[in-house]
C-alpha cells in the first residue's frame, strides 16, 4: 500500500512540473526577446514579493536577508571569488545566510513544534 500510495501522490506534481517545464521551454522559443527579458526580471520580483512581507515582521528574517545580501555582494565584487557563477553565488549566499541565521536565531521548543 505504501509504494502505490506514494506513487499516486507523486504523479500529479510530477506531471505538472514536467508539463510546465515543457510549456516554458516552448514559450521561451516563441516569445519575442523583449518579453523574454521582462520575464527574466519578473522572477526576481516574485522572489522579492515572497521575502519582503516576512522580513518586515521579523527581525531575524531581516538579519538573514542582510547577511545574504552581504555574501552575494562579496561574491560579485571580491576578486577572490569572482570565478563563482551568478546562479551559484545566489545559492551559496542563500544557504550560507540560512546557516548563519539558524545559528544566530535558534527556535525555542514551542516555536519548533508550532
């Protein structure tokens, strides 16, 4: 029962992910360059829309965002790590900032179970 149940649960999201990727790849070839550029910027706007509301309510989240910003700027403007690609720099700064935030602002027992 467990394996079939998990396969059934995974089937819908997998089909959605694959079909969305296919539609995006096809649309990327069909859309004009101006619209492609606009959508490239829209992904950053969507990320900002996800991060800003919790950041305004929580000091630890604001600190983690600031740490991620500092690490990202270091990856961009420091000659020592300029060999890191921009996409990997975002991943690196996000994971490092989350690790620093988890160490600096651990959850209490009540917050962790809530």
